[in-house]
C-alpha cells in the first residue's frame, strides 16, 4: 500500500502501529527544533520509512526573497531524517511585517510569476535535497490574475526543476469554491513530476464555502479526484494530513483504508 | 526581476494581509466581500496556531 500519514504528536502512536504498511510520512518543520526532532520520528527514518520535512513558512510567493535562517532550518531537518526531498508551497504567508499563519495565493501575474521562480531557484540552491512544491487551497482570488493556475504552477516547475506535491483536496476545494475545472487542471500540469500526493478532510461552512480544515473526514469530491489521480499516476505515494479533531486510531485507520480502497479501485466514489 | 517589481508585490500582499488580519480596507480591485471569508479563515488559523504554541506536548507525559 503506497499510503502514508502525516506525523503529528497526536498521531505518533497510530503511525507506530501501522508502520509496516505505511510508505511515507512528513512533519511540519516549523513545529519542531530541527536539531532535536522527536525520537519516534527519527526512528521511522532510521527504519527506512520516507520522512519528508514539510515547510509552511518560507513564503516563496512573497516579494522578499526566502529567509536564509528558514532555509537552513529546512536543510537541517532534511539531513536529520535523510529525506529524499523537502516540500513547501506556492504561496505567501506574511506581508507588511505581519504573519497570517495561513497559506495565501500569489497573484497570478507574469511579474509575480518571475518573482516566485527567482525565490524557488534561490531556495533550491541552498537546500541539500530537491524541493517539491504544493498547490494550495485558495481562500480568495486576485482581481489582477492573468494566468490560469495550472499554467502558473507548471511554469514554476518547468523553470525551476522543482517537483510537484499534488494536493487533491486543495484542488477539489478550488473547484468547489471558485469553479475551477479540476480535470483540466490535471490535464495541464506535468503529472510525471509529482513526487507525492496530499489528501485531507474539510467541511462545507454556512458561508457557502468549502473549508480545507484538515480536521474533518475526507470529503467525497476529494476522494473522487484522488481516484482519478491514482489512475493517472498509480506509483505516487498518497499521504493523509490531519491537523486537529484527531478522533480515534480506528477512525484514522479507516481513512487510510478508504484511500487504499480508492487507489485499488475497490471503493466506489460518487 | 527588478527591485521595483518585488516592492510592488510586497506592497500588494501587505495590503491584503492588513485587510485579513486587522480589518483594513480591501485593497484596490477587491470586492468588499471577497476577503471576508478569507479573514475568518485566517483569524481561526492564527487562534489555532497560537493555542498549539502555548501548550507543551509530550509523547511521554509525566505521571500524575
């Protein structure tokens, strides 16, 4: 089963119980001291599991170049777990001296595209392993957007050599909230450059918006999209993210089983 | 890319962040309602991250 579960302290026991059947895990770099990572996480890496440092704070879509200290921290984390690559996002998280703690969409203009490419190249030059970039769930779109998202993402990957962390839940959320055509998006990005896949749960709010919370069960549209992605790139590992409302170990294992079922084509999706 | 382009992007993103985190006016071109949902999402995230950082979590809690 080419399935994984994101490492969180609350999920450490679930991962330990299932370590023989899990192919991959990842941890949020900003949540830990890269020089003193949790022992269970290091044990997984030493035991041969692929462990990916996942950054959320580089802000590669900012007007400022990526921060050297954050890059060094990501590099140290990669070395600590012998990671084959590290991952980050095509997004910005701060501006005007304020932190948002949330991944925000970059304006899809040609000018911003060039800046993202420069930032990503600078990050790659300072990292000891390849960089993988994730598509995010948008919470708004810019009025000045002039490039389709698939083209924006594809150009960044092509011009920098970075690979793609394909988040199907984010893509499904963008299709639901902004009317994107997810299938066309998949047609237009280089799926041969996918390093691994993310999936997570969310919920439809009273505001009419689908919220990619990582705190709810997997939604049917994300599972349907996952089935499509799995059919197109069957070898790509699929990693379940959960960041709250962890429930019981059995509930998480049921989510992992649902993912495995989708990838085997044994679970019907709407 | 020129320094001016970076400054333009930083200013535009800074204005959005101010609107999302401090209730500032929507930046030029945005519909007034376009950022309301985003502001709620960001507020929740800031609160959640603050809560997580304010507690220490141990895999091996001390016996009580």
